[in-house]
C-alpha cells in the first residue's frame, strides 16, 4: 500500500510540474484534472517521463503521450542537441 501511495504522489508531483511549465501545452482535460491524467496514461512508472509521440504536435494529451523509461529517453536525446531537453525533464 505504501508503494502505491508513493507512486500516486510522484505522479501528482510530475503532473503539477508538467502543467505549470509555460514551454508546453497540456490539453484542457489534463490541465484541470489530475484524475483524468491518471485515467488516460496511468500512474508514473519508476524512473519514467511523459513524451509526445508526435513531436510536431505541441499538445500533451492522451492520444499523443506515453511514459518512457529514463534510460531510453537519455539514449534518444544523445542523438540530439544537448540543449533540446526541456528543463522540467532534467
């Protein structure tokens, strides 16, 4: 039970950090409801971040997001400009 509470708290903290960042756009459903965010993509797995599937779409929403492992994300980012990764994901 304690693990589940920690996972939910981590997911909530991530959601607050994500939606308060002026560099990104979050859909109205997620912007106003943490429960909708969890319902759409689930609790944050350990050491994961939300990424947009279609990077040309600026909006973070159910149809365009998924959780990705930090190690996979770092590997993907190693092929990009080091300044590409937004501050809120560091």
